[in-house]
């Protein structure tokens, strides 16, 4: 069966998508050096810059969160493929400043390889660059080696916290300390009902029977070991909340951020029903929620499902999450 998507040439998907982003949000972002999305209005050179990168096909992540209060640049790879290290280095060199640059890397093999190459080139060039690795997926188990944990949609609130800290003028070490503290109480767990198709070749990404769902499926169809019969929203939320609470260390009396991140084909109705279910589970445990999100932040084309993101928040991180931001897909007046 032919693939039904509004596309042109599969070879030009990324370039055309980035061009559309820059045309739609020209007051916020522009594309330079082919694959690098930067702020239209850069912040002062005496403030730390934040650079992220990753394969396309996960829109609006990562390039949709470039702008005031979040990332200063995002480097786009091909569909589901990390950009090469030299291209990431281009962005680091472009954003180089006395205050330093932080590279945000998701824990996937291709991303880690690109980051290592870029960081070696940055060191050789004498750039002040430090890295934070996102590995908040708890599908492998709460006690799993961090190296086995993938980076999922939790990278977006982490980017918000760190980007706001950069915007406030905090030093590179202070921003890293804040980011690592937030990450230590951040966990994500995904669930999928239907797999996606690759937009360049139409091939299915993963496999699920019509009456099955999988808790823990990765962003590229990787197995998560949680295949079961389809559950209701309430049942699904309870399974996920129990595991996420344990992973984040949340206890009665704590305050938390809850995000339901749609995977691409999940309706707003479903996301809100799942948010409601998760919020009720957390309230039963005595956990109070700050304002959260039920929306698409990091998708997998038209995969049906969502990622539930939960984070324990301190007053400092909550203020940073609420701080002013102005990007194509995250705005906040502060």
C-alpha cells in the first residue's frame, strides 16, 4: 500500500521542513549552514548558550524549542538519524562565547557518537563546551545502568529549566548543576498502541498486534518489554504512575511536573483523559502538581501512544519552568 503523507521528494524532507519552520516562525528562528536552527534574535554573549541536536521526524523536537528562554541552536539530522559530529561542532563553534556552551545529548548510540566527535573537535579548537546527557527512560528498570536508559521527551522540560537558567545569566557550572539536579528526579515512560511508518520509505517502525499495547516502546520502535492487551486510560495511567513515582523519588507532600507527550497520532481528547487519570493517581499519593502539559512535544511521526513524563520539582526549578520563553512550540510569559 502506498504511503499516505503530504510529502514531496523523500530526499528533501528535512530541508523542506526546516524551511517551513523558518517561514512560519521567522520572528523566532532561522536556518543557517543548511541544518542548524538558531534564534532570530540571539541573546547576549555574556550568557551561556545551550545547543541541542537530533534526528528529524520527532517534530516539534528539537528545533521547535529554539528561542528565548530555551535552546540557542538545534542541529537537525536526517529522519531518525543524528547529525554527524562535524555538523554539531559547527553549531558549537558558531555559539562559542566566553560564558561557554552546553551541549544537550540524548542517550542514543548515534547521538552519543556525534557528541563525542563534536566535543573532541571543540576541545581541539579551545572552545569552552560542557555536556549534559539525557537518560531518563525507565523502561529498562528503575535500577538499570544509566547507560541503558534512552533519552526521551523529558529532554524538553530539562531544556526549559536549563535554558531559563542560561537566560538569567547563571554561570555554565551553575546551569549544569541545576540541570543535573532536575534530571536526577526526572523520569519518562512511554506507551504505544500503533507503530509509525518511516516517511522516507514507508516501512513500519516496530510491530504491535491490533489488540496490544506496549509500555516502554522507544522513539524509533525499539522494544520496551511491556507488551500487554490494550488497557483503559485509567488502568494505563496507574501502571505508569506507580513506576514513575518510584523512579523520581516522589513522596507525599512533594510537588511535581506532569507531562503527557503525544507520540503523533494520539488525540488531544485522549491526552487530556490520560492526564486526568495520572493526576488523580498522584493526588491519591499526596503529590501536588504544578501546571503541566498535555500536548505533542516530541513525536514519532504518526505513532499512536504517549510518553508520560514526571519530575519532582523544587521551588527553583518550578520558577525556571514558569520563566519567560518564546519559541515556536513553547511560549510562556513568566
